[in-house]
C-alpha cells in the first residue's frame, strides 16, 4: 500500500511545511489532518476534485485563512501572524482575480511593483511573461491567455521566493496553456518554488516534480507522477485489429479471459488486451500467434488513471462511513 506520509525532510531545504492541518467551516470539515512539505526550487502540484479543499489549503499557506488545527511554516514563518514577511516573499495568483481594465500592461506591473521594497524590472518581467509587445495594451483588451500571463507577471514582479498558483490554466485554449506552462517551467529554472493546483493530469505529469492527491479533505497519495503510477499496480492496454474471419481461439490459449475483449468493427475485429507487460504481448503476437494483426496501439497507464482510482476509492470509503 502506498505510504502517503511525506518523508522528504533532510533531502532538500523545506520551504513549506504543513503538519496535521485541519480546517472547518462551522460543522463542515473541509481539510482533515493534512501534512506535506515543499522543497526549495521544486514544482509541487496539488490535485483533487472540486470541493477537495485545494483552494483552502493554498489560501492557508499564504496566510489568507487561519487553520482550525495543525501548523503551517512558510520560509520559517507562520503565515497568518507574519503577514508582512509572507507578502514580501510569497505571491499568489488566485482562481479569479481582478485587474484595472484601463491600465496598460506596463502600468499594471508598475503599480504592483510599487507595493514591494525590491521589485523586479518591469520591462524584464514583461519580456519574461511574453507581453513585451502588449506593453501599452489595456488589460481589458488582452486575450484570456495574455490576461493570465499578466496575472503571473503581477505575481512575480515582487521577486518572490515562492509562487502559489490556483488552477492557473483553467479555461485557456491549448496554445495559451502551453505558453503558460512554459512560463511556469521558467520560474523553476530561475530558482523560484512553485506550488499550484490543477485538474489537468497531463499538465501535472509534465510539470510537477511531486504531486499530492487530495480527496475527502485528506492527502490520499504523495510522490512524483512516475512513482504514483508505478506504485498503483498500473496496467497497460494493447489494442490491435485482425480480419473478420480470424480464428480467435488463440486468445483463450494465450491470455486469461478477463484480460481481453473483442468487438466487431467495419474493417475486422478489434482486440484489446489488458496487461502489465505490453512488450511481452507484442512479442507473442508477432512471433508466436502468427495472426494477421495490424494497427497496434499501446496505451500506458497515466496519472489520470491513478487519480480516478484514488478518488473513487476515497469516495467509496466516505460513503461507507455515513
């Protein structure tokens, strides 16, 4: 069984530490005994379904909410009590944020830069977020992707050590999303620690050094995307097409009946085999079965598969307790 405790202390400097954090709104417990660490310079993803408590945790980390139990340390500071220090060193881009419609990109960044004692150069920030050509464009005239990049610019103009992003790519088209993800990678390369939430499992796999899966207010899994996939006893599927008149008795000889399915399509029979060793299946089909198979497709298990499994298991366990 996967150990969800975070044992990273000592491997690298921890810049965010949560220990036994819980948060209730009245009688409703939304975050329940959560503990994890974020290392300096890593991209850490917080994954979970709607209502899992992701935004509550992120807002607690930056000091916008107090916790009901447990402790949070950010760069050695307590976020709620030491707000001035947190504001100077940690920046957050919430799910929804408002900018001044009739301020240009340059004016917006200059305004937010004025709130900090050691801001970055505005022209450099515009270049970094890819908005140098829109420097004199009003915020209300920016596209959705450009506006999201401006919000990231606002977040980094104060040169924070940690940037917290709450679903930064939500609602963006593929091109704008890729541009934003490139910007997040650039933050890591510059030494900035990034903590963000997302519903996009591919995004988390591509970006994150480690992820925590939150469901039912608890951390259900924690590790690198590759680790979580490996530890999940994940399987792959091998799909191939054979002619309609093919004798399929070899399937019963080669595979357990629960491991394959067949369906008739317009150009033959599509066979799908579930396996933990797709290479062995391909070797069998090529060198032993000697069937006229074609249109091979191998689908590896993904972080999304594991995420859905974890969330379903958590939901079932919660229902059993009611």
